[in-house]
């Protein structure tokens, strides 16, 4: 049994590698159309979570009506806390990817409906099946310790390392309390270089 590590995040390069691996699986000329559709759904789900930091349940529930692809935004109708109902701006690479998905599949119903049922855009993709599909991508791309939640932690870490204020990171993740974002999602390096801090003292 593989050992999962819920405290780690992917680096930017590792995140890109995982997405590229998922995309590569969709390009095989020997797979049938149904398998290709499933692999495309997995790759797009992986990219959406990696580009937004949404929870897997939030991603599975997002609808095409929640997007404004011209503006590059999505309304995430989270249910965990008051702060989880939020509007997010999408990175341009993700907006283009979702436009391509919309062109392939249309814009009715759920964005990530069950890929097992063609032409049923309201059929919810089972949590267990979608999580297992992501796990296969993590294993195949060389990160067997990662879980769907790793993508959420990765977004928080990338934003933190880019100097985004803690409150904005909490807003991105849908946390009401920024202290929880810092405590649970952002690693602390007590023995690292503090020269930038010393400059203020």
C-alpha cells in the first residue's frame, strides 16, 4: 500500500509535470473514444484543481453556468463555510483549457459530469471514482504520496511563495479564517534564511 503524505505540496514544475502526464495519456492513438473521454475528463479535472485550489467536491459540482470564460472567472458554490462560496479568477492557461473543453463537450450541466455516461451532463461524477482517477495520475507521474488535496496545498504554497497576502490565499481556498490557512496549508521554515525579515528590524 502506498504511503500518502498530506503535509507536502508540489512545486510549480512538479505540478506542470503532473498535468502534462495526464494530458499525454489522452493522446494515445490506440485508445477507444470512451477511454479518451475519461482520460480528458481526468486531465481537465486535475488542471482545474491545480489552477484554482478548489476542493474535489467543489470541482465536481461546478457548472458551466458558473463560468464567465470571457472574463476568466468561476463562481465556486462551496458549502463548508461562509467563505467557501466565492468567485475566483482563472489563470489564462486554465481559461483556454476550459474553452477547449466547452468546444468539445458543449456547455450544458456540470463541467465535470461523470465521464462514464456520454450525453448525461447532469450525472455527478462519483467522489470515489474521481479521486481514484486522480490517484492513478499521481502514481503514474511519479508522486505516489500525493492526494487530490495536494493540489489545494500546492496552490496555497505557490501563492505564499509569490508573496500573495495571507487573507487573499484564504479567500482563494474558501477559508473564513486566514489563521487556519496559515496553520494547515502553509509550511513554516523555522531554520531557514531570515535575512529578509532582519532588514526590517
